[in-house]
């Protein structure tokens, strides 16, 4: 036990020494965990201990130290891995850990709630009813219940799950509780966690039936992402209002005519976003016709929204809807907008961009990116995830469009391609020599962004994240040992483990 702590302390010392010597990987590890990272003259051993603890999945060094001292390194590590797996919805990892060690969650009330251990929860509440409303780790028990995705592993435990919900409610739990979000005063409601995160309609309906607020700012938006409409119907039936949620824009992302129709029938205004843009909303709020253009929406959906009164003369960040549709190669939408009276003349830059969408790149003609309207500056990033747009993207780069420009969250096109699991696009972008060491606004690197996409990208069943990992590793990107240990997809974990065995010199401690 002491040896384990000594090893971790030495790891922190090595990290500090490497960072002070200018090692980029060490500095990236520190920057990923400390915000803001201290300068070289202020980097303390305690800072590096904190980094080591955060990389191990603990919020601080004292908590890591206590866990090892009380449980031993092996069980402590497995217990912490279970907590992370449950919190992040890695159901396969959680099931494997519990299959190996069935009593791993014993005595940890939040976990017992999350794995639907009905008898353990009942005994604990009999001993101490206040457990239902006290923090169990960083959140209260009802949050643990709502965000658990284990119902998809154990559908036969639905009755136990609901019994636990009733027990928590009877002992004072709040159906409008929330999971705090770092850096904001707004939390993620248990309703959102049940419906939008866990895709748990049984618990979502129970929460609504017991007074959960449907207008929580998240649930309706994320209900459009589920691949079905049950959550959307539940929320709308409970009185959720589309206004101010961006749910209509999100439904357009998936070319979901039925979801859009449900939202319009519930009072969604297709021109709400025009007014919000004029009112100074952030750049991700975009008029619906522009959203249709950049998502390559079907003619059916375009007709539906124009028929519902979408404004054909809408403008966004210096681009008319008509010009925007042409620049994104959406000829059907451009024609519909023109027929509705929204025709405008294109600028020189828009004419060149629209030509690139058709594969036309005139010799000797280039675009100065600084002269582009803001609406077009991230066009490459917007096209990455659309099918069949690689030639369009190549034409844009040939015209001078920036190929490594990060968006408002610090995500450049190469990281988006990796997250989406698109190896052909990723390989082409890598060939342009972008910055492969960039840390995005979420604290992720190119490799960790691919890993996140392998578990969370909505189109992942049809994508190839392992080939994307192979590409970046072939280009010398470091492989963090923690990435192997915390990969949630078994095939991804096996690939990384095999790569580490074959390329030991590429493996680094921590994150990179």
C-alpha cells in the first residue's frame, strides 16, 4: 500500500521535472487537468500530485490517498473505475467489473442506487433515512438513479429501479434535483439525465408523473437525439414548450421530419431564431433555413419548414439564406427559397464557394479567409460529418479555406473527423499537416476526442473509430496508458492494448 503511494508520488515528481524541462507531453498533461495551468516558476509538487489524482479518476490527491489507504490499490482502483463507468454510461465496463467482483458496490450508497440493488438501498434507508437527500459523492442518490444506463443491461430490474425511485421520493428526494455543471450555475436535471442521457423512458415518465418540470432547458432538446420519439412525446404531453430550447434546430440536424412536425404542432416558431440572432444570441443559434442548408436536409423537411412560414429572407452572420444554401451545395433549398421570394445576388467570395460545392475551382482564383462573412469561416468543420462531402472539402481548401481553424469550442476539423469516426476524411486532413497536439475547449486531444466519439457519436455503429485511432497512432501521436484503461468500447480497448504492446515507446503516463 505504501509502495503504491510512493510510486504515485514519484510519478508526480517525474511529471514536475519533465514539465520544468520543457517536455510538451508533460505540459499537456498539466494543462488538461489544471485550469489555468501554473507557469513554470509556480509549478508545485502539490499541483502534480493533483494531476496524478485527476488522471486516476479522483477529484484530489487526498481522496486518492485515502481510498488507497482504506481499500488497497487494486480494489480502490476497480471501485473508482466502476464509479466512472456508471457516471459516463459505460455499461459494458460496469457489467464486467460487477461480474468479476459482485460486491464491489457494497456499502457505496450511490452505486447501490445506480445498479438497482433494491434490498441494499432499503436496508440503508432503514438505518439512515437521511441518505435519500444527502450527497452520495458529488450528487444526490436520485441523480445516481436517473443517470444510470444499467437498465439497458438489466431490463429485468425495472421493477427494482422503480421501487428505489419510490423509496427515495418517500424519504424526501426531489424530482427536480440536478447534477451540478462545473463552471456554471445551471445543473443537469434528473429528468434530462433519465430521458436525454440514459434513454430511460420508464423513469422519465415516472418523474413527469411526480412533478418533474418539463421545461428544464435540456430535456426537450436532447429528446430529439434518441432515434425515437417517445421522449419527445412524453415531454410535449407534459406541457414542455419548444420556445428557447433549440430543439427545432437539433431535430433538423437529424433530418427528422416527424420530430420537426411534433415541435411545430406544439407551438415551435420557425422564425424564432431570426429574432434571437438579431437580439445578439451566440453564433450556434442560427435561422432554420441556414440550418437546413448546412445539414443537407431533405427536400421534404425544407418544404415542411418553408410551408410553416420560415422566412426566406433570413440573414445570419452576413449570409442570406439563399446564398448560404448555394454555398453549402443545397440546390433544392436554394430553388425553394428563390421561389418563395428570397433571391439575392452573391458576392465574389460566395460565388467561388458555391462553385466549389459543384466541384468548380477556377485556376488562379483564391479566397482571402479574412474577407469571408463570419457565417462561412467554419464551413469545413460544418461539412466534415456530412456524407459524400470530401471532394467538396478538397475544393474549398484548394480555394484557400482554412483547414485547421478551430470552432468556438476549440475543435478543428481534424478532431471532428476523428470524433465522427471518418478515417478517409481524417487521413486527408492529417495529410495537410494540421496541429495534432491541440487541446480543445473540452480538454481533449485528437486521440481522446476519437475515444470519446467511439462511445458517444450518434452515428458510431456505421463509423470506424478504430481505423481513426490507427491513423493518428501511425502519425506518432502519444498513447496515454489511461486511455487504454478507461476506454469503454471493448474492441477499442483491445486495439489500444495490442498497440501498446507492439509500440511500448509510444505509451505515456497520464493523458497526451
